[in-house]
């Protein structure tokens, strides 16, 4: 018997005692536990326009129709600003996409580079980009988790508090101020950032230009702070040319998803809106052929073929608001189209190709905001010249959309000569121009329209509108927040107002 | 442990006379005395001696038979005569028949011939036939046949080891056919328990159910496990609507944890195998099957379900949800090579439960298509259908505007399944083998989709040098799943497009116009993700090929007759290669850059290996009235999973789906490894073979958990008390009674490897910086917050049960009560996505499951030629979430869209409902006229049934067997949210969308938020669509319960008609049908079991699964 027990004990010892490598087994041999933060910064930049249909659908269904540049007559899953109705999924796409995909990565970059001397500049890059990301979120939803957001792993913040937009903007301005000033060109260059290739001077100009944008956001609610930060931004140094534009340069490996959508799945569904096309036609804007294409005589989506395509400005017909895919029949005779598929669309050979760049902050936008600041007396300079520089820059920027985007110098000059800044209506003219300049930049279009009140647009007359005012003022929180972060979202609603499309965000004072 | 309770007597001694005079003597003394007087030898066990009452007998020159009959009857024992030798089998059961006084035979006797078969129709050789009240008897021959001369009004008592005895009145008949039912509680019945250890049924202190392999093979379902549906108490099986060879959802005694896998461990021949499910990837949503896909039903000898923790405690961490143990055939019976051929054929007919509206046809906003290339192909909001109307579809073809009613029958085919199996076997005293070959061909109901499986299974056992036994099993399977059905989601899923097609869309036209001359999909609906189903099935392909070896080899050495040691190596290894495309030209993707065509191609290659080394040391010794059985063992489990993915987007040559031909390429590779080391032991002590106590302990060490928390000990203790054996004075109608009691703890690491740390991932492709240098892009690769401090979850379960056999075994009852608490669950709980993550891994909370399982067997009619048996089971399970999170405020978590709420049963479903005012009136928006929704989601029920079970009625008339199974799942709050119905609603197919169509607007019946009566006219189509954009589910919440006639089978064994010298030894033919009829359901337009969802616990939302099929066919078994 003893012999057998001995055998058993030996066998047991073999199983457990001598198991080398047991501790090491649970280490992932494929994925790293750390990664140079600059690559993570890159991802947070790339993913903001790449990766999914979610982001584009948010813009197509809400931002673009609200500012009346692009719309669809169709309802169902495409419902949104076209009918002035609440479609929860479309209204929450930006939130649901940004927080887990962008916020997580950029917060990781900022936190991991904090107080690391070798990563000094990278840390500032991260802070500037983080400010850009959160501006889009808070402009869309108002009060949002900001200070505690994206820290589920690093700090165990599982139910982030919602911060008042006022506090968020205060911090964003402060962050941009600190980060832009802290950038140090004397440090070893960091070339592996994809936005500016580590060019510290350009990052600085991006940071201050973004600060100008953030400052101007406060014109209605806090002009004093707006002025302070406009001055800081101008003193720090704004973008100087189109070379400084912050943008995603798409390639065959990282395509433009808006282009993918509007040339594929949603090709036959979205059209340029009448107010936008009419404005460009009335002003003889040379950007119209870059922005627009029409498949003349198309009876359906299948007939939207290259042989019917034209970008001739005189041939463009914008789709009117107020109709759905059936009632729109009433408009055909008056507008001179044969079907809804015969209306103009965003140009699939220039602005919405798979390789078209997408712009975050441009020199043109910055000059226009600066022009407004000058008009308001918050900055020195010649408003008219500044305005002109902005418009010219934007027209020159069209060349980045390829051969079809090149605008001849003569055409630019003719436009500028015909439309000098009229100081009597400067604010309206600048912001209407900003609307044209920012085509396809959904977050900025929606925010600046609410802030400035321009362009002067007629409310969408769709008969089934659900909103109480003239325009949608914000989008709603995701259903999931009510489930897993109910206390905090309720607190935000109590402070900010009902969670619907009518409530105005803090800076959008009536 | 096993006592062979047989006494043997020489036949020649039967006529002998004995003279006995005994007063309160031991029965052994009686046997000894008879032996002394007659030379008759007795073989008996301790059991007999222990159980025997003192014998008092006074006879002079009496027939020894009379004496034995008298004595054994009084002693509640039986004896049996076999062939030339009289075999007396002493049963520990009361024998009902009372002794009739011997009287002279007056009537003229007749010759009765007959056959005795088992419940499966196989002949029983050696069954005894006794004329009731006499010693006259005979036994059956090899063909189960007998012949006996008896009075015409006599009664025959037919008995056979392991079966219930039966009395048959002769009634003047000269030919009888008798089928004996198995006696599950027969003394000798052996149950395979955890680790493959065999135990007698009556010693078990917990509930197990053993299912005979032939039951599974005869009326088989596409998935092997589907055959158990409704047959085993406590086991809730759902076959997913994902096509042939899809996976099965099995739940034993409810969900033991909020998340993760709650599926039982699958053990083949004592060794666990991988039962991973292979679900979708991207837009490719096929069900690639599970671990059962590799098993041929014909190879299964038996299946044992270990339901509770106590039964499974020796499997430790992997057994928290019970164990299903499959024993495959090891060797044949009888000398010479036995050949067994089986063919099984079934046809699958898709069932149509839809009841759509056919008053208004294709179109949107009340307009039918009248121009070429309409895009309303999935909307039925068109015009009122009138005779003579036409519609224009595709490139201008004009067809009648008329209903297309049976879309399901038109699109889906009749599926066909054919399995041929051939088995060679041989068996002798020292060993034997069983070799089987099988081929399964399965044509899916989905066009252009099929499955083939070839298996080779070899089982063998051989004793070498008397003490050393080598035994092994190897199963090889080669599976090829070609174009498995796409389900769930949209894009290529045929159910989502077929079932939402406009109700006037002619399917033949849809097929003809699936692509243009370029090969591109012709757009028929502006909602492009609803790919033309014919384009999906003919242009999209998917190949899944798997080669799998499951095998083990075992060496056992018997040191003495009471001590053995065994070692075993087992491996489950497979290579699974999968490739699929997104076809070039499908409408929902954009064009490729110039010079390329669009589309994608994916390759996914996996290697899986699970290796188990284990040893067992066993001892069994008697100490007086005690029997002690000790087992010690250890196991090391190592599992490695390698995966290689390659994909390309856009192609150079159209139609060539290869990696080389692609434009954008990406690839990745992953490895996952885990190890569990275990030591375990079991001790069983039995007293007088009626009281059994069994104690086990197992310790597991997990590689996936942190060193401080990775070791865990699982104890169990069980007891069994056969009180009918132990106590005297039992009423006569109580034949057998046993009490069971058990407590056990098991657990699980229930977490993927590497869940303890945050990992980053570098993107496949580089991104150029402004200078044109290619720069890496990467980031955190998870949306789940890892946790380095996870502890194993623990399940502790108490179980009590009683087994009774009553009224001469006519009625059997097995009732079990269990109470199961899971704590420290490892949960991937949904968190606010503002954290940057969508879920976190935490050890959280306690939940409780408790329930009652009842199994009833009854034999209401039992005559010689007609028997009726009933097998019924009913299970009640309820659960409760006891605690969540760390503080009391944490009273709810959401996992996979399902909520767990403290104080409520697990698996609560919350949905937005219509907003109503205090008076219960529905509230509508004043501007739009659309229904408004509740401010918050409202609890609407649970996805877990409270009651489920089945009733099988088996009839046997002269060897023709007929059986029918009715099964059910029921519950007061058991609900299903009909996602598919919401789409039928939004697309205008649902009958509920008819109101308002005649006038062109809907005025919702209710009020506006200000309390005024709603008078806003809403346009019809947007009104019904608004329910989707508002995420309201109110009209589609159904009671998910059902009653179904699940199986019907009819069989006949022709064996007894075969001459004994014929080269064919046996033939059995069965006609089988599955999913015969839905007797009761509450859902609209769908079957309540229509689920495609692969995930753990989130049943309760039906959308886009294949139609349920009714299969009808036959099974033919021939033995040579």
C-alpha cells in the first residue's frame, strides 16, 4: 500500500510542482502592453474620419441638413434633420463613435506623456488634439463627461460626471493656451506624427487657430472671455497659409468614408440642398462646379452614370426642403428635373471621392473668424483684407480635391471683386462665407450656424416636424447613458434642460 | 461494488425432492441444506444474505422448485431459469404475485410460441417465461423466441435482467409478442459518472440521466444535441435557426452566471473536448457550428447528463453548468466480426408562420412602382391591390400587381439529409474493437448551401498480461460546410431580405434580375444593405473546412482485484480553414479606385489543440459490512488556439477571389493559451449496499488568473439512502425508494486569456506623414476594461431528491430540488462609453437558481401484445439576482442588452413603450402625430422560461413501436421581443399597419402632451416607421412560450422474422419526424424559437433567423 501512495504522490508532484512556465503562460505574445504614444495620437487622428459609417451617417442625417447643404428625401433609417425629427440612432452616432474610439486613445496619449520630459512636445500635441475632439462633442450635446471621460482604465472612472459646458470651454481654452505656448521648437523633432510630421511651428499655429475658434464660440454668451482669448490666439500666431491646414490626407489604405458612403451605399440617397446651390449660383461662386454634380435626366439611382454627369454651374438644381421621397414629385415640373435622382449631388469626382482630404481646421476658416474678430474690435487689422485672404485661401484649397478642384486665379479674383466685404453686413457676410468655406465640415458648420445665426436660412417646412423652434439646437444623449450612467445624465438634464432637439447648449444663448 | 446477484442451479436437479425443517434460520443455511440433499449449487451475494429475513420452513419430500418459489417470494426475491441450467436471479424487489395453491391440471393445454424483445425492438436472449403460479418455465433462444405448453387461461410471467417483469394473460392465444421495458433502477445498472468512473445507479446522491445512443441515432436532428430536446428534466435546449450543422444552446438548471458561457462541458470518453461556437465576422454572419458538429450520432453508445454541481464536482472549474458525457462505442459483442449498417434520411421542409397583409402592395407612401428601376422593393406601403393592376419592376418589366403569398416556400428549398454509417466490431473476453465509417450529406434549405461530414471512429480495448488493459478511442472527422446560411444582421442574410420583401415582389423576377450584364447587383430597394437574396446565395461564397482528431489512449494496471492505477493522454486537435467573400458588385459598397473592382476576400485559419494528461488511482475494498472506494487523480489541461486572418479589399481581376489579386491587404495573427492544473480525490463509503456517502475534492490552478487568486478548492459531499432496502415493513406497493442529498461547489475562471492587462495593437497599414514617410498607427485594442485581480467565480449547489418505483414498477418517480448560488461572477458589464470603453470585467454579485425537476415513468397498459409507456419530465427553474457590485446602490448591470436587477430573476428585458398619461391614454406628438415613448426603458419580462419539459408516449403493439414527444417552454413573464416583427411593421407587411391606409393618414387614438385629444394627421408610412426611429418595441413583445409536437417515430424490428441461419442478423426500420407541429404559440408571424443569436444569455430577440423546418424521414439499421 505504501508503495502505491508513493507512486501517487510522485505523480501529483509531476503535475503541479514541476510546471515551469505556468506564470508566463498568461502573457499575450502578439500584442504589446505599451506603444509609443505618438502612434496612438496618430490613430486618434486617423480614426476621426476613417473606420466606420457611423460618423458619416451622423453628419449626413443631422449636421448637413440642419445647415441646409445636403439632405435626403428618404425617411426610415435616414430620418433626421431632413424631417426635423428625432432619430435616436442617428442623433447619438457621434457620441457613440467618439468616446470609445477617439476619446479613449487621446486621453491615453495625454496621460501617458504628462510629465515625461522626452515627450514634452508630444504631450502638447495631445492636449491640442484632445481639445479639438471635445469641442465637437460638447458643441453637439452640450454638457458632457469631460474631466472624467476616457479614464475607465487609467483611473477607474466608471460613471463619469457630466461637466457644464461653461467649465468645459474654460478648460479647453486654458489647455489650448498652455499647450500651444509650451510647445518647444528647440527640442529634438518628432517626425512620426501624421498631422504635421512633428513640425512644432505648425502645431503651434494649429493650437492658436483652434483657440481662436473656441474663443469665437463664446461671442453670444461671454464676449469678454471671447475677446481675451482672441487676443491670446492672435498674439500666439495663427495659421499662415493653406500649408498649415489641419486635415486627414486619405490614401488607398485609409480612405475617405464620406466618399465611400456617397459614392456607394448612400449614393442615390443624398442631394445638395436648394438654399446652398442657389446661394452659390446667385453669387457666381466658382466653387459650385467643385462641390456639385448632377446626373441630368436620371430616372433612378441606376441611371446616375458618368455619361449624364455635369458640373456646369447653370445646370445645377438643389433639392428643396419640405418634401419626402413621394411628395417631392410635386417639385419636378417647377425645378425642371425628371425625378429626385435628377437633383444635384455632392461631387463624387472631387469632394467626396475615396481619396479626398477631410479638413479639421483651415487657414481659410481662421482668416474668416479673425475678420469677424476685427469687425467686433477684438483684434487689429483690416477686416476686408482678412476676409479676402480667407476666401482666396479656400478657393486655392480646392486644388487638393484634384484636377476638378482647381480654380483659375482669374475666377478667384473676379469673385473677390464682385463680393468685397460689406462692412454694413460684415458679420452676416463673413459667416455666410464661413458656411461655404466649411462645406463637409459637419461639426463646425452646425456649431457656427447656431453661434452666428448665419447664413440666413428659412426654417425647414417639413410638415411632420417634431421640433418646437425653427431649427434643431442640439442632439440627444444615447439611450445607454440612461441605463448605465443614469444619475449623472439626469443631473446634466436638470442643469441644461430637456434632452431633446430644442434645448440650447450653453454658448448658444438666445 | 457490483454484486452479481445470481444463484445457479442445475437443471437436472429440478425434479429433485427435499425435506427441510427450519425455524428462524439464516437463508445461507437453507441453501446449504438444499445443496447437501440435491447437489444443486447456489451462487449468491452478500446482499442476499444481508437482506434475507430468517427462514422458517417445514416440508417433507417437496419439489425443490416449490420450495425455492415459496422462499424467494416471501423474501421479495426472484429466481430465473436459463436453458438447461436453472438460473435463479434474486432481485431486491418485491414480487407481486401471490402464491396460488398447487392444483391438478384439468384443462387441455395449448402450445404457445412467442418472442420477447427489449424496448428498442431487439430480441432478448435468455429471458424467462414462467407460468404464473407454477414452477413451469422456459427461456428464450438467440432470436428471443420461446415455446411453452400452458393452460389457455394461464398467465405468463416474463422477466429479464435489467428489465421490468411483465405478466401476460394467454387468453387462448398460441402466439405472443412481448416487449419488456427497461428498469432504470435495476440492480445492475451502471452509470458513467465524472471522469468516466462507473457507479451503480443506486449509489448516486445526485441526479443524472443516461440516454441510450440508439435513441439519439434513430430520430436524429441536424445537431446531435437537438435530439435531447424535451427529453431530460432540467435541461433546456434550443436549436438555433441557423441552418444544418448550426449550433445548439444548452442550459442545465438555468444560467449560472450573468454572462460568458453557460453551456455545459462536453466530455467524450472521459475527456473534455472543445465546444467553441463559430459565429460571424464582419458582414459574414454564418453559424459555423459547435463542437458537436464533429460527432456522428451512430457512434454514440450513450450520453449521460450530469446536471448538478455535485455530479460534476470532479470536473471542477469546467463543470459549473453541468456536463454532457458522450461514450462512443468501444467494442462489439460476440465473437466474429459483426457488421452494422445504418442509413438515415430526412427531408427538411421550411415552415411558414407569416400572416402578412396582402391588401396593399409594393410601394412607398401609397404609390406603386410605375417607372423602371423602382427602389421600393422592401416596402409594402403601396397602393390597394385591385385586379388588373400592374407594376413596373427592374429595367421596365411590367408584371401584375398581385400578392406573392408563399415567399418562404418559393425561396427556400426542401432540405435533405442522408447519413450512411458502417460499423465493424468484434468483442471477446480480453478485448475487442469497434470501427465505424460514416458519411453525412446535408443539403440546406438555403439554395446553394450544403454540408458534408465524413467520420472514422475507432474504439478498442485489450487486456494484456491479465493485469494491464489498454483502451483507446480515435475519432477523425472531415467536415466541409459550403456556403452555410447567412443569418442575423443584414447584407447577405437571406431571412432578413426574403422576409421583408414587398408583398407583391415576384421571386422568379428577383432571381432573374439579381445582377446586370456586368455582374453587378441590380438595385431593387433603396435600402441597399438588404442585398437581393439570390445575389447573396449565388455570388457570395463561404467555405469552412475542418479536420478534427479527438482521441485518447488509456493504460490501466490492476495491481490486485481491489487496486488499480490508470494513465491517460487525450487530445482534441483540429484545423479549421475558412474563406469567404463580399462579392464584387454588391450594391452596398462604393466603387473601387480606377483600375480595380470592388469586393473583399477573407481567409481565416485556425489551429486548436487541447491536451489533457490525467492519472487515476483507484481502490475498492470491503471491510465487513462497509465497502470503501477511493479514487485519487490529477489532470493537466493545456489549450492553445492559433488564428491567422488575411483579408483583401478590391481586386485586379474580376471574379478572382485570392489574396494575391487584392489591392488593400491586411493580416493578423493571434495566439491564446491557457492551462489548468488539477488534483482531485473521491472517497465513497457504502454500508450494506443501501447507504452510500461520497466525498470529493478538487483543486484547480488557473493560468488566466493572478497568482494570488488562481487556486481554488471545490468540495462535494453526496449521500444516497435506499430506504426500501434498509427498512423493513415497507408497504407492498412501494417497490423501490431512495433518498438523495448532495452539496457541492464548483467554479470557473470564465475569462479569456490575457484579460488581466491592457494591450495595444499596431494597425495593419502605415499612414503617410506630410513628408511622405510611412508612419505606424496604433492604439488600445479593446473596449473592455481589463482586470488583473479577478477571482474565479464560484457556484455552490444543494440538491435533494427522491426516487420511487410503485405498484409493481408501473409508476416511477424521480424528483429533484436544487438550490444553486453563484457568486464572484466574472462579468463583462456594460459601462458608460464615456469611459472610453463599453464594458468592464469585474467580479460581481451573487445570483441564485433554484428549481424542481420531475421525471415520471408510467406503464398504464401492459399486455402481451400492447404496451403503453409514458415518460414525462417537468422542470421548474427560477432565479434571483441577489447582489451586484460593491455597494447597495449598484443594483443593476447590463450585459449584452439584457439587464440583471437585484431582487429580480436573471435576464430581465427592458424596452421603450408607448407613452401613456395617467388615464392610460396613449400620448402623441402634437406636431407630427407620431406616438411618443416612455421616458425610460420599462421592464417587460424575462428571457428565461419558468417551466419546460416534455411528455413522450410510447406504444408497442406486437413489436411495432410508436412514440410521440410533446415538449413545452412556459413562463408568466417569459417574453420575446420580436425584432423581425418590428421590421414587418416598418416595411408595411404587418397587418397592424393597415389602419389609415384607405384615407392616407393616421390619427393616433389618444392625447397630446398637453392633455388635449390628439387630432394630428400623421402620414401613414412615416407614422409606422417612427416606431423604429424612436426605438419603441411595445407592439412586438410576445409571450415566448410554446407547446410543440416535437418528435414522432414509428419503428418495427424485423429480426424475429429472420431465420436464425440467415446471413442478415437483424433489421430495424423506423419512420421519424421532427418539429411536427406547433400546438400553441403566442408570437405573430414567427416561431418563438426563431433565434439566431449565438451569444451567451441574450435570447429573447427574434430577428433574421432561418425558418423552422419540419423534417421527415426514416432510419434503417441492418446487422450482419
